[in-house]
């Protein structure tokens, strides 16, 4: 284990491009991280990184050592997985579980579903599991931020991320409150969105203002919408829609209970919203223990049950 820690840190620094980001990811202090890498360099007899006040660059020796370090970590993880498999996959969640969740779905459902899973796990004393949840709609960078897992909509953009599908068939739904429809009418085609107040959402660093739909004959239509309200929190966009302040283009998972209860109405009959698959993401496979895989499977089942409540679902 004394050898494994420096290897994990070396790979984390190589991937993150900085000591501080890697230290946050592994819950270490920056000074401790720097000293650990220095000790590893002394043991190997080479410099792995060139350091300056402005940047950190991997040396040629570091580039050569990186694939071997990854292989060693992967072999360790595979060995652990083999031991767990031989002992059965009933090991409970233990240690620290740091997860980034989307704000709306996380606050509405995901935290409860995770607590239900934890409560149902056999032999899982609270003292053996430390759960840290971060609710944010920013695209959590698992290489930079102090989280181990992220639940996010969309396909992972980074090839280093491993994604377990939670709701692969989920889509966006155009919706509004009955009060808004009574005042402003319901659009019948995507082009009519130009005449409506559209509640836009900040996704990453930009406003998600181009809404895409697929028509009855398979045709596609993209509309650059506008409106007086923009938020970087998906839950607030849903609250605005419930208050009758405009049209929302939300994940079906986010609004399934509101649609089922009639608090929101699905609009544009015959038109399908763009895909919004939900995934459980992590860096590499070493963190996908049997317990974490069971948790992801439990979340997938709850997502499926929620989508089944949609009108026509």
C-alpha cells in the first residue's frame, strides 16, 4: 500500500496537470503531494515532472513511466476485484463515497434513492460509510475536483471516464404549467417557440438556448429560443415553470412527477425532445466495486420506475 499511494498520486498529477488538483482529488495536502512525488522520483532515480512557478510539465521519463504506473494500478484493481468476486459480491459500501449529482434530480430523487439503497444494504453500520454529496449542474471534472463519482446527463466527453448507464433512453420534454398554457396557449410546432417565454438553462459555460426536436416523420428541427429568465440551476428552471413563468425544456426524469400529477403539461404532441441519457461516471474501473455497481443498478431501476409514470409511459 505504501507503493500504491505514490503511484495513484503520480497518475492523478499526470492527468490533472497540477499538484493541487491531484491533491484535492486524493484528499491530500499540496505539500504532502509534492513531497510524495519528490520521494518517488528519488526512488526511481529520475525526474517525472519539470516544475516552474507557471506550469507543470511531464518529463520524457515521466511519459515513459505513466503507462507502466497505470498498468500496475489496473493490475491491483483487477486483483482486488477477483478477491471480492471469490468472496462474493455482498460486500457493503464502506469508506468515503463522494458523488456529484445534478441539482434538480439530485435534490428531488437521487439522494433519497441512495439513502434507500444504503438502508437496505446488510451489515452497513453508518460509521463505515461517509457519504459526501455535491449538488451542482456544472460538468464536474473528476480529474480536478474532490469527487470520486458523478451522475450526469449526456455522454462522457473524456475517454478516461467510465460510464454506467442509469437512464439510457431518457429525453428532454417541453413542458409548461396549466396556468401558462391558459394565458399564452400551447405551441403546436417548434417554430412557434419564438413567440413564447422560454426558460433557459446554463449548461457548462454557455446558455442551452438551442432546443432540438424530432418530428412525426423523423425530421429534425432546432430552434434558438429566447426569454427573460436564465438560471444555472435546473431546480430553479423547474420552479419557474411550475409558477407559470414560461416553457421549460427539461429532462423527463426531472419533471416526471409533475407531469404525472398534472402540475406541468407536456407540449408539442408528436414531437420528441433530444436525448438526455443519464450516467454514473468515474475515472477508470478501479472504483467500480461490486457495492458501487449494485448502487448504480439500484439507481437505474428507480429511474426506470420514474420514467414509467410519465403519461403514455
